C-alpha cells in the first residue's frame, strides 16, 4: 500500500480479521486519531459476511460508520471499495452481490462526497467466478496481481482526484 499509493502518503488503519462492525466499534480508537486526512478509502464488510452476518446488517454497519465518519470529517471524501468476490467464499457470493448493491444504492442516495468503487466486476470472469490469478492459495486474500488491479481501479476508474501532498 505504501508503495502503490506513495504519492498520497497513506496511513494504514487495517487490522487482521477486521469487520465493518469492528470499524464502527473501534472508530474512536482507530480512525479519529488521524488528523486532517485529504481522502479516506474504506474496505470492510467482507469478513462480516464471512462471519455469517446478513447483507442488511452490513448496510446498517456502513450507515453507522458513515455517521461517525461525517461527525469527525464533515468534508473529507470517502471511497468505499466494494466487497470482493473470493474463491473461498463462493457459497455466499449472492450475499456479497446483494450487500454491494445495498451499499452502492445507499451511497448513490447521498449528496456528499461518498463514492462506491466497484472492484467486484473486474475480479470475475465471464461465468461470474472470481479470477483465480488474483488470489493467494487460500482463495481469500489478494496476491500482488490482485492488489495491482485494485490500485488501477482506485486510481484510474474512481473519482479519486490526485492531489500533491
């Protein structure tokens, strides 16, 4: 991340096994110490579904995160990266698709700077299966090719504006 997004001077707030629910729960401890961010990119929700949560619950967590985020950072653009398809989570692929739809619709209903970055569609083949060359052997975590694809999508296909820092 530090190499791929070097020009943005990223701060990694990720933690192993993170869920969107945990991002809300630990918001004040993890997110608010970051002072004056120019942009915020959020990837969460994948593990919530993997833990058995329902799409509607993940949407509620997203809404709660957004409320907390706006209270702390009223004018900072927020980019939500869609939940990725995973080889190891094909049994819940319909839930992933539905959750992405719910969150995208929620974002599209907002008038502030909240954006949906769709990585899902670029990570599946013509049959709707995850592209295996993008994943580690576990079929869940991205490998370098997967992260390079994300970088391209985030930098070139989102509304992210490059700013000198």
